[in-house]
């Protein structure tokens, strides 16, 4: 009999994986936060940069020249870790579905599938949480803190965008789901080994 945490951890894993995938394809990792009154909202993502006119709502996006072009290390590292985390967490979700349903054909192997799902979710969420999102956030914070007069008065400042928060929350959720699965599947129901 699985522990009572199995279904809630499965739901958390599903929501967290969806947040990681959303963070991967959205383009608002950095938001321009200039102190002056502006008529546009600028977002930089991992794949493109977008400007939205506040007055009429028209949005214009510029794709980066090439994926293989020279990019800042935070973009390259976060791209690769997000793609890897999405694959690992997605595979973990696929392994978790039969464990949640406790398919009769699996007999007692549903517990093993749950452990495999927990390992995949932990590996995917852990990499992105510790390296990808936080590295990106630290680089943006260091760039903002650096006093660089060569940027000029109209260059603006960049702060963390909502896509970055989706990545952080999604990867943290995958880690919590992995720990919850380990607790739920390890011993008697309601007891964490």
C-alpha cells in the first residue's frame, strides 16, 4: 500500500514539470526596470528579446541570430540545463503515471517505478535549481550591482522576470516531489524512513 503522499507528490511533480517547460519556452527571464516613465516593456529571454508597447499593446520580438552564436554564459548554461531538466522531469512523470495507477500488470514493481520517477525528478530539479536558475539570477544581480558608466544613461537596468521565477519554483517543486516520493514509497504508510 503506498503512502498517503503519493498522489499529492504526483500532482506537485506534474505542476512543477509544467512550470519548467513553461520557463523554457517563455521569453521574460530579464525585465527592463528603468526608473523613468517608459512607454514600452522590455523582456529578454533565453531564445529572444521582446518589446511591448504599453499604449497599444503591440509586441515585437527579435530572435537571437543563431543558437550557436556567441551568447553570455548564463544564457547558454540555463538553456542547456532547462532542456535537460525538462527531459528528466518529463521522463520522471512518465515513470510515475503507472505507479500512481498501480497497474496490475506491474504487480509489485510500481514501487520501483516510483523510486525511478523520484530519482529522475530529483536529478532534473536539482540541476536546474542549483545551477541553472540560481546561476542566471546571480549573474543578473551581479550585472545590476556592477557600476559600469560605459553603459550610458539610457541603457536601463535588468531585473528578474517571471520566467526565471517559473524556473526556480518548478525546479524546487520537482525536488520536493522527489523527496516526497522517497518518503511515500520507502516504508509503511505515513512514515518516512
